[in-house]
């Protein structure tokens, strides 16, 4: 029961985040509900993949699968909302941005610059590289995952506004 | 009689000809259209498809080069006897999916023969006059979104409240600075700095159990996500120059927000260990 609540909570906050970030990019009014729905499904998918009884999946792989789901849903909903598929993909992806890894990268960079001793420097440099690379590959997998379906289903994606 | 016929021919053009623009008219319209589409954050593949779709309706063939801040279009008539070229700067309109959607719909209306050239030009003028969403609503929604973001990262109630305050302050500053015409990179630096200083409240006043999540999340509303996504889209479509340019623009903004975050961390003397 708690697990189900956590999934719903995850989807709910992802939906609010998607609506807010969508508003920054001035989407058409009818796009908001689709952004919220796609973000909720995408983020909940990643939550289930990383938190389950069979051992949590790696965050990079889970992000890729979740963003692939987001990409497919954007292509599916774009003709119904009569909006370009890209309108939904950015707000839906943003809640999955690895903010903590990005923050830890900046934090490690500062610690690197403020420690001259070799052992300490090497440790923080390791943290910088680990967090930076993880963050970079999560973002890359997300963006590629959401973009590939738009290219695979070009006919649907680019006729959505017809 | 001959004279009359000639006059009649001049006065009454063949059916449908009134709707067909000359290559010059088409080129000027299409270049303006493409520069607005590029400016509002459309991908290169969409710009190409939309322009080609409309030109096809007018029996013309467009050749275009999309550069990071310019668009060069040459429009040929079908028998390649006449052409016109135009080079325009992109319109810095800011990201707007509303304009993107309306312009895409316009291209289909033209392609399907529902809109004549004159009507398309009139509609285009109306579309580009569309005002962006209410800034107060965007300010509030973006702040709530960043607060939800904090929750998604595992932040507690105190962290969410701190992030909400930091984003309200930072996003308002961003709107004010951009309205004043300040440099966008400097704006990102200042907003990240202010938001991170407010985001450090959890550390300074020992509020809540997740101060690091509040601090980390406080600047995430500034991440330029659309340029990153468009960059990959252009890369997949083979528009490497545009892709690289969009990526570099986004990377510079990310570097500015990271510098602002560093400044905030140093000012507040955050001790991690």
C-alpha cells in the first residue's frame, strides 16, 4: 500500500513540476493537461524501475526507458492535442533531471579547488568525475530516449498540427 | 480587338493565379516565417518541413541554410527559370511553443489549400503579435514546480518551503532583469546566486533534515532544457552546426548558473564535511 502511495505521490509531484516548467515555454493552453499526464507516467515509470522487489535498476538505464515512454506518449498525444510533439517532451522530461548529481558535481569542484593535499584532491576529483559523468549520461539518455520516437514516427509527429 | 484581349488578360489573371505569390513574395514571407520559427525554439527538421510544405503548395522549390542566428532561403519557381534569395536574422522571441504550434498549423492550412497567400500573410502577422503567458502566473507556477522538484528529490517540508521562497525571489529577478534588457548570462548568474543564498537557509538556520536537497534544487528552474533537447534533435537530423550552437548556448548558461551557485555557496560558507 505504501509502495502504491509512493508511486502516486511521485507521479503527482512530477505532474505539478511539469505544469510549472511548461508554463515557462509558453505552450498552448490545451497542452498543459497532456504535459502533466505524460510527466506523471514517465516519472512513475522510473520510480518503479529503480524501486522494486527485484533489485533497483541502474538510474541511467531507468531514465532511458522512462524517457522512451515519454517520447512514445508525446507522439501518441500530439495529434490529439494538435500540438508539436516537442511541446510535451521538455516539461515531461524536466522532473527527471539529475539535480542532486549536478549539485554534487559543483560541490566536488569547489572542494577540489579548496584542497591542495594530494589525497584529498584526488578524492574530490573522483567525486567530481563520478557525479559529473553520471549526471551527463543520465541527461543524454533522457534526451535521446525522448527524441528517438519523434524521429521513428515522423509521419505522426510532424502531421500533429494538421 | 487584340488590344482588348491583352487588356483583359492583364486585368483578369488565370484562376488561382491571385493566390500564387511570385518567388520574391514567397521568399520574403518564408524567410520571415522561418526566422520566427527558429527564434521561438523549433527544431531544424520542423522548420525545413514547414517551409517546404508551404512552398510546395505555391509550386516553388525552397533551398535553405539554417545557421545559429541566420536563415538563408532561396526560392525557385517550378521550371527553375526564376529565383529569389533572402538572408534574415532570427527573431529573439524567447521559447514559445504556442507560436510554434500556431505557425505549424498555418503551414498545414496553406498546404491543404485552406488559406491563400494573402490570408497566410495576415494570419502570420497576427500570430507573431501573440503575447506571452501572464508573467505573474508563470512566476507562481514555476516556483511551485521547483518546490515539487524538491519533493521528488526527497526533500522534506522545510526544504520545499525554502525552495519555494528561493525560486519566487530568483524567478522574479530573472523576469525583471530580462525585461530590463540585461545580458542573459549575467541574469542567470545573478538568479542562481540569489536563489542559492536563500536555498542555504536550511544550513544556516538548521531548518529541516534535508538542507542539501533544498540548496541543490534551488537553482534547477534555470536549467535551459529546451536548447539541450533541440540540440540532440538537430544532431539526429544531421544539422551539426545548429546542434553545436544550441548545445554551446545551453552549456554557457549552465556554466553561468553553476558559477552563481558556487558564489552563493562560498558567500554562505557552506561546510559539507
